[in-house]
């Protein structure tokens, strides 16, 4: 699939549009992702706004995380060979566990 940054014509608000090709093989997993995301509501989890199927493609409209993802931050640290401060890791751990409640 692919991920696009899209913008609402009237408000200018930015969103992320995930486009996932659907086949018989992966349909259940894709629908499962939508079901899980639709039930999550937490400040540290990106919000699912809408999902729809167009032919053989599943479209998922989500909140745009303008500060990037945790994965991007980790990759940047790995590339520079630096370590995270323990306080930062502890803060992330607390946020992640709070989101799982």
C-alpha cells in the first residue's frame, strides 16, 4: 500500500490517507486494522476519521502526526549512534501503557 499526506480543500487541515490494496488474502487483516483503530481513543494514538473501500483498495483517513512517529525518532537515533536519555524512554513507556488501558 501507500500513505499520502492530504489536505482538506476548505479548512486546510492535513490528514494521512492510507491506501491498502485488498485481496482475499489480506482483506481480514485490513478490516481488522480498521476495527481496532476505530475503537481506540487516546491523545497518544492517531485518530481514525474514516475508512472506505473503493474497488480493490481500502482507504483509511487518519490524523496527521506533524511531529512524526516514534519509529522515525528511533531510526534517527540509530543513524547517529546516540542513545536516548532514560527519562525520555520512561516517559514514552508511560504513554504507551496508558494508551493500552
